[in-house]
C-alpha cells in the first residue's frame, strides 16, 4: 500500500542517518542505539499495518511464511546494538505498551550505569 511504501522510505532514511551518525560519533553510541530502536519500531509498526498485530520476534521483520506478510520490513539483516549485542524485543511490552525494544548497553546485561545502562524504547 502507499502507507507501507512511505514507511519503507522512512526506514531507509533512518538507516542512512544511523550509518552516517555511527561513522562520525563513536563517543555517542547510546544515541546511536536509541536511533536504531526507533528504526526497528518503525519496521514493527509497518508489519502491524500489514498483518494486524506485532510479530512474535524480530526475525519476522526479515522473513516469514505468514499470510499477508509483505516484507522484508528491514532492508538488511537485524542490526546489533553499537556494542555488538542483539536488541531485545519483548511482546507485550512493559507498562501496558504493545512492545518494548531494549539494548542492554556496553556490558550486554540488564541494568548498569553510563555506557552499560539499558536503552529502552517503548
């Protein structure tokens, strides 16, 4: 649909901004992680528009046999966070949200402070 195409264009724009940002701002990796979770959220919303609900896991954004699937909803493989860890996806999300996306930060473990702090998108 036209709405799906608009969202895919937006995803590509966000991915380019993320790539440019990462190359120029290694000291700002938490911001990069937040930008990536925003891109993943846009992909999740596009999936929901096409299929009526959110995917059970992030891999569904790249490949699925589900009827009505019109992806891939990400033009490349699932990104890792800036520290090389997979993003965490929780369905349903916390605090009544439909989902929660999270990077556990530099240490790859829940909690932490500074670069090890969790980065959450709901």
